[in-house]
């Protein structure tokens, strides 16, 4: 039905920046909310940032003022701009989309996850 694919993860030094991408493809009527989560080794997955269809954003305290989430509706892409990266930002980053799926009948809401992209911050 719908597939999400993240990209942009890399190994960077503390203080550097990265931009993550998440692309959705498939039978998409519209995407309501995008979100980025992350999971560090031995820790639970946590919400990093989210953005609604009205461009309302929400950030975790640990990334507020360093990360920026955005979306490009025409091409079904979400971004996570990460600045001033710290070693504690090291994790697998996952994107999630709340999608109205075009089933051929009434659009139906589903939640989809990507496979994740590794971000490592180390000197």
C-alpha cells in the first residue's frame, strides 16, 4: 500500500549538521502527520519531532532549538534538519506517517513506519 524510506544518516563529528529525508510512496490520498522518532542502543524509541498537515510542529526538549522538521506535500517528503549534533543524538532515526490511503473507496487512515537510518555522532 504505502512505503516509507528514510535516508541521510551518516557518521558526523559533534557540532556538525545532518539532514534526514523520508519519502512516502504508494496509494496515498494525503498525509496528515509526519513524525521522526529515534532509538538508541538499550533505550526505548522516543519521539523527536512531529509536523501536522497545518504545519504545527512539536519537538522533544532534548532537540528543541537544534532540530527542525518540515514537509513538502506535493512530493510526500518529510525532512529533519539536525544542527549542533551531540554524541547523545546517536541513534537509529525512524519516520512515521499518518496516511489516508486511497483504497479506491473512502480514504482509510493507516500508520506507516520506515526502516530507519543510522545517525552516529562521534569524534
